[in-house]
């Protein structure tokens, strides 16, 4: 597959309609932030099993001549979300993955849209109204959108598990069955909610009439969230984490995301001189996997809500610390492993406009369809991100009121020393840093184009959605000789399909100093690159 080309603007998303929404805004003179808001709204409607307006989002942003920026649109736990509250519900082990008790954190993504909208106007000359940016999403929710194979198949896979949850069946099933691929899927209640946001602004979701409705619905269903939880939420403008790689300055999100993990993997591989091995060789995969294990150990010991961390995440990206981790990599043998974080359902999207302004964006509800509950009047499918909290008071991510949950989400952006810029990312739990590693190393170190880097077979250590094992998973297109050599090095191998969604839905856009844009989309998704 060949990369897509452009010069005036480019967008990539795991659903083609979201890419087209972004492109339409760019064609009307909108900037990258405005285009991403439109894409975010559209994909929340057309890819409902992967994200919704009841989830969280994170942004990494760059405009030439300006400082790097980011938006943390992650909601904290409810004020009532305490261990004693869960004990009163008869829950003393782990927080359930599904149901109203799993809907225990504020959904922050709409606040992220608002922060991006304000930043666009103040810093990038944005001029398009919010109603225009949400126009496509409202239309698709009101008049329907074709069901993708991914939505149909995943709905069927989770139908029995999720059918008992309030609002799920009437929203996502048709006469008790999964909607057929190609059938028309309507979300009229969600259309009205989006129309309200377009009219009243994103603040209405947290401090207006819509907030009052949402809080009432959540309480009636049995969630611990209340109106004051929504009212106290604000998206935060942040400075992204920075890795000084030998080839580029690479940026990613701060905790509570695992952005530092993605950067540590690249930093460790930079220390290990990865380029001495052929791309996609057994040695290449082995070193990428072993670097991942070292970074994951740091993640599981330290990464949580930054208000509760003992060290600043940037400390883990120092040259000396990365060198220490690199020295722990055994170049010949696999380190025993079994510490996966578990599933995640997410979308990553990227936009670069004609002025070179870049946005790397990720939006999620955690597990497929989040908590599974759908609010009866607003039509919002609420996330279950807070099930990642522990009820063990000694745990790193123990549940506390207003605390932010750990996030696997992490959007990436690189500024190369040769003048190129790149946005890239993926969905997929433990797989996110690993797929980012594949995309970055294949493009930056080995010079592959974005489409080739994404389309080549990928690996995954640990779990992601639909998986319960912590094996090293390899797509079946890898050479059998490579698989055998990795087994001989001690890796516990599991073979996946040729193009398996388990390894994520990746995307990548590179902008050359000349302004030429090259993009790649993931054939494992329903996505596309849109450009002009």
C-alpha cells in the first residue's frame, strides 16, 4: 500500500468519516485544532464501540514558532467514590468493569473540545463556530450512519455481557441482536445532546442545563457521580513530556497517562543503537519487546495521578536513567513477563494543516462501550475508566475521591532535527506504546513511509481488548523463522491473524520541511487518510 499525499492539510482517523469531517473544516480555512474538534465529534458518533462523549481525551499540540502544548481532559473520581461507598454496594474485591458502579469518573472529553476551541481562537486565529464543527456529528447521529464490520462484530461479541446494562440494548442492539454491517445506525438522543452543546457551548455539559440532566440520570441509574463532580471539572492546559532522542524531540502526554512509557521505550532503544539490526528482524523485535518490559516495570511502580506521584515523570526520561534501563536489557534472552494492564477501547487521530500546525489526539471510554450504561434522555454512553482504580488502600492506583484514574491513552508528536514533524498514535491498552514504537522506529530510524510502517506486521506484549493472556502476540505475516528464533530466545509466542485489530488502529502523518504531507492509515481499522 502506498502512502497518501497532500500539501494543504491532512487528517487520519480509524473511521473514514471522521477524516472527512476534519478535511472539510480544513478546506473551509479552519486550523488543525478546529479540524480535530470536528473529527472528535464525528468519531464519537460513527465509532461508538471505541469512544463516546461520555469518555476522556488528551491532546498534544504544536504550532511552528510556538511552545509545545497539551490538553488533559481527564475526569476525576466522584466525590462519593470511596471504598466505604463500594462496601455499601456489596463490593469489596475489585470495582466491576460494567454497570453504573463502574461509571465513577467524570467524562472529560467535552471539556477538551472546549479548551481546544478556546485555544484555537486565542492563539491560532480560529473563526469557525462550534455549531459548524459539530455539524457532521449531529447529522450522523440524527439521520444515521452505516454500521462498520468492527462495530457489528464487537457488539455481537459483547452482547450477552452488556445487554443487562441500563440503556445498552435499546441503543446498540436491533431487536436484541447486533446491528448488521452496512445497516443504518441512529442515535437521535445523542443528536439532541450534541445540538445542545453546539448551541450552549461545551461548558453546558458541566455547569448548565445539560449538566443537571446528566447528573440526574447518573444518580437514577446508580452511579456515584453527582452534579458537583461535573461542576468542579476543568480541562487543563499542560506541558507535554519530552524525550531528547538522537533523531528528534519526541513529545507525549503527562501522567495519569502512560505517555512516559512510550517515550522511555524509544529512549532505551536509542541507547541500544537499534539501527544495527535490520528492520523486522528477530533482533529488532526482541529489543523492542525487552525495552517495553523495562518501561512497563517503571509504569507499574510509579505512574498514577501526578498529584500522588513521588517523582516527576520527566525524570524517567533523563539520559542517565534511560541508560540504566538499557543496561538491564538482555540482548539474547527474554525477561519472563506477566504484568498486563488489560483491555482498552480508544481512537487516535492526527491532523496537520497547511501552516504546519499539528494535533495528536486520543479519545476513549476504556473497555468496549465503557461501563455499558447509556443515559436515558441524553443518550450518552458513559466510560468505565474508573474500574482501573483499586479498592486496596495500599495499591499505587487506590481509589480516592476526585483522584484521576490511570490511563493507557497517549498521543505522540515528534519534531525531527531535519525539519520534519510527525503525529502518530494508536488505540489498544498495553499495545499503545508498542505500536508507537513500531511506527516511530520504522519511520524515523529505518526511513519507511508512514503507510509501510503501519501496514507491516506488528507485535503485542500483554493484553488489550478481547485478550486475557500476557503472551508475546505476533501477527501471522511475520516470517516463521523469526517466530522460531524468538521462541528460542525465551519469548512465549501466540500467533494472531494476518491483520488483527488486537494490535491496534494506528495512524501517522509526516510533514516535510517543504510542506509536503505523507500519511498512513491502518488497514486493521475502518480508517482513512484525507488530504488536499
